[in-house]
């Protein structure tokens, strides 16, 4: 069991590593997703560690405040009353998370004596104390040992019953969090991949969307789609973090999310490359005006897509799919 569960978005990894190292030097154990072993189920491990941790540090930034996964972890931590937020830049915490005072690390220069670091340590001590939870069993408080070894049978059974009830409550809470988190994760995937009527249930339309997403990313298609697999969960998590909401990001189907949207850092370049191919193809077909290289799927690009689909004999519409891209690639020398 770790003292601290550290929640962040992958784009901020280089910024949070020095902070994690500094906390570990203070004697606390810190869990973060770099400690996930190969073959482990990503979301199952995260759920278990978040539930067991004594407190949760959430690193808010411009990028993490848009991450549905970070917000879900923060929401679970708030419910368990173990949230300790920090700010990596001037971005305010998302709506619903501003009620807890965050420690401002936007100007921190890795100084362990800096006021912000000492303030964070004080907040953590208030939650978990100054010592690591990973201490030997032999160091258990003498009072607890004495109580268990007491000859008073009534006290002994009271302790045993209390432990059993506590274990049952923790197990039940863990199972509820597991099923809730699974449903939230699938719902977030559905929103990112343009699945209509997102409800957190992985039906046929969700599986089809995942296949189209993988096709758009040019990834090898697995024989079967398992949304809990260790290989697939990080790929889907990338869609949730980089796109969040398909429609808001300007995409119309899961293939477009995979082809243009992930990773977000390459979205503009990939869209411009596509616009260049589309403009060349339309020119060859003598259909429509040249497409401006704007780097976004704007109205003119959508109109060009519709024209190319029409002259190429594809189904009507202005969406990008595998067949359209295949024809475009053939038309470019």
C-alpha cells in the first residue's frame, strides 16, 4: 500500500517526476502509473492503488484539467476525503474541484525548502503523517498488540468482529469503485470515439467504433476486441486524453479520431497532409476548388470530402473512412 497516489496527465510527466522524487526522499511511498508492470490490466491496477492509497495528489495543469481520467481520479479521491491538489501552471482546477485549496507549484524550481514544497508536505502530514506506511509489522503500536493478546474474551471478539466488518466494508467499496470506474472508462471511450448514446456499456456499436479507431491509427487489428486488455486500455486511454469528446474536437467518427486526433501533437500536421492529398485528388478529378491547408477539418475540407466521395462512387457524406483514405493514397503519385 502506498502512502500517496499521484494523478497526472502523461504530457506533464517530466514536470512531476522531480516532485515525486522529493516526496519519496521525505520517507513517503508514492505510486504513479510508471509502476504498472507489463501484462497488468491498466485500469484495474489504477483502481486498486487509488483505493488503497492513504491520500491522492492530483497535479492540475492546462492539459490535465481536460483529462477525463484525471478528473475521475480526483472525483474518487474527493469522495474518499483524501484529495491534495497541486497546480503546475496558472490554470484553475476544473469546475467542481475548486473548493479544495491547491498548492501552487507553477514557479517551483525543485527546491525542497521552498514554501510551496513545505506547504504540500504539511498537507500530506495532515492526511497520512510523516512516516511511510511501509513499516514492518513488528513496529505496530504496543497498545494494539496488547489489546489483541488480552485475556478478556469479550474484547477479543469485539476486535475480531470489528476487523471483519471493516474488511467487508472495504471489499464492498472496492468492488463498487471497480464497477463504477469500468463504466466511467467505457463511457469516456464512447464519447471520444463518437459512439451514439454513450451509456458506459460496451455493446456492438462500441466494439465497431474501437475497430475503426484502431484502423484509423494504422494499428494491427486484434482477433477480438477486449476493452480490458493490457494492450488495448492504454491505446483507448490515449483517445480519452487527447480527444475527450469526439464532436467537440471536430470529428465525425472513430476512424477520424484515430487517423487525425491521436496523438494530439500531430493532429495539425496529419490534417494538412490529408488536405494536400484531397486537393490533389480533386484537381485530378476536375471536381471542386483546391483545399486550403488549414490543418483543421473545416467546412471547405468537409465539402471537398463530400465531392470526392461523390465522384469516386463512395457512399454519400462528408466523413473520412478507410475506403476514402485508400482511394486518396492511390491518387497521389
